C-alpha cells in the first residue's frame, strides 16, 4: 500500500523517521510520499526520500506558508524538481480558514504550481480548506485553457458537487482519516461512489489520526493508513486487498515517477 500524503519532515516526527518508516513497512505500507510545505521543507523531503527506502518527495509551497516565503524560494523549488525521487508538486492550493497568507498571494502561488505541473508533467497535490468556490473557479479556468489537470485533491472532505467537478477536470480524490470519523457519514457515502480509477488513501501524518486510534495516540503515521483503507473498503463493499490494489495502482499511475525511481 502507498500513503500518498505524509509530512515526514514535521517537527512531530523529526528524529524518529527511521522508526516510522520501519513500522510502515512492517504494516505493509511499502511506499509513502513526504509532502513539502515550504522551500526548506522541500529540501528536507528530498533528503528524506534519498535516505530511506520506499520514501518519495514532493516540492512546493503550501498556501499557509506563502507569506513566509523569501523572494528566491520559488526558484529553489523549481530547481528541486529534477532531484531523484521527486514525484509531485505541492502541497499547494487555497485556504480561507487560516489568514496566514493574503488570498491573492495564495492564488499566485497556486497558479505557479499549475504552470510548473504543465511544464514538468508532475502532478499537483492540492490543499483546499473553506475555499471550494474559489478553487473551482481557478481549476475551471485552468481546465478550459489547458485541458485535464494532473493532480489530486488531498484529504478530500468536500461536497459531492465539488468532488464531481474535480473528477470531471481529471483530478484524483484522496481520503484521509477524516473519512473514518463518527460524523463523516456523508463523506463515507461519497467515497463509495468515487470511480475506482480515481481514488487514493493517505494519512496526512502526523495529523488526522483515523478511528480507532483517534484520541488514543498523540500523532498519526503512515502505518495507520490501513485503518483508513479498511474504512473505505467497507463503504465500497470490497476487501482491503481489493482496495489496496486499486489505490496502489492509481498512485503509481498518478505519481508515475515513482516507477522510474525504484
């Protein structure tokens, strides 16, 4: 199985990455993508990917970190694209929940990631929080000008309408531990309907710990993606092994550089 979204460079996991990766491998999670949030984070993710078996990296600037970015940081991100084991761009997107970064600057960085994706063929890992309308507007503009968008809406928790629109524009949808939560009946119902060739699973570790570990452990990690996968499998009426085959195949297709970097 592949955890398509983990923050191995996060302070909560720093210093124990080797143990985290080992536990993931023992649980059957053989590959994971360490997702960057800033230029500094991207450099760390690249280093981790080159240091640990089964780890790959994204490079990019998270919408909540755009205000902190220095003038040369974007140039640095672009240069990292060609580093071994870099398989994606981001985490990028839009966020109206936090006000860390002025919204126009968020939009600017998101546009940069989309343009870089077209130039490199790398998929974008998209963050969207309380900005569905703004997100659809930007995605539709991109889609109408450039065609299908290569990327994934990470930790999807939006409405079916929003999800369907993303799917129509070519995006994948990834489900995190949120889908296991008690109040997530509508999300589980939607997860059961997502086309088999567009569904992914992730942890967003060290955050969004899935049930039954939520409230029991202090931080999430890639090994726990199995709980999310089991939940999604149950909602779709298939076995964990079948869901594993679907999501692993989808991840290898979307993050195609993973196949080249082995």
